């Protein structure tokens, strides 16, 4: 699954508020999958989740 936007992006290293992305990472890990987040300021964000079948 890939979710992509063309928004303002964010600094993944400086995230300190909320639990949205942290929650996604934990759920993907529990399912034995992999999550890849690519983001940069003014470049948008892409989240790719790969889960085993």
C-alpha cells in the first residue's frame, strides 16, 4: 500500500507530537511488515507499507 501527497512535508527526525505515525509503525511491525516513510519540507510525504500475505 502506498499513500502519497503533495503537501508541505515535515522533518521526520523532529516529530515529537502525536502518535499517528508511531502507531502505524507499531501496527506494521506487529503484523511482520515493513513501513517506509519519505518526506521533506515542501516536497510532500509518501508512506509505503508492505505486509506479508
